[in-house]
C-alpha cells in the first residue's frame, strides 16, 4: 500500500487550472483515494466535470486527468 506522502508526491498541491479535467486525490478518516471521474476547478469550488455538481470530499491534490484510450475497430 502506498504511503500518504508517496501518494501526495504524485499530485500537485498548488492553484489548479480553471475549467480543465483533472484527477483528484481526496482524503478522509480511512486515508487517501482517487476519485473515479474527472473534476474541474470552477467558481472557487471543485466540481464533477459531467454534472458540475460540487465535490464534497476533502481534496488534497490534483493532476492532469488521464486521456482515455482511442478505440479502433478491426
């Protein structure tokens, strides 16, 4: 299992770019976890990219969201 400090080192902690899909590292009483969907910083709050609903988790870091693979048909 990754230590808290190791997971934090994989994410940024500064000011996030606005309106860009990002992957969030959150923390609760059980430890750290990555949200399974992209989020964005918008109107001074973290929001789910799909619905723009505010994220109610404690966000401790962010990084660029991974790009989904492009599917090709054979």
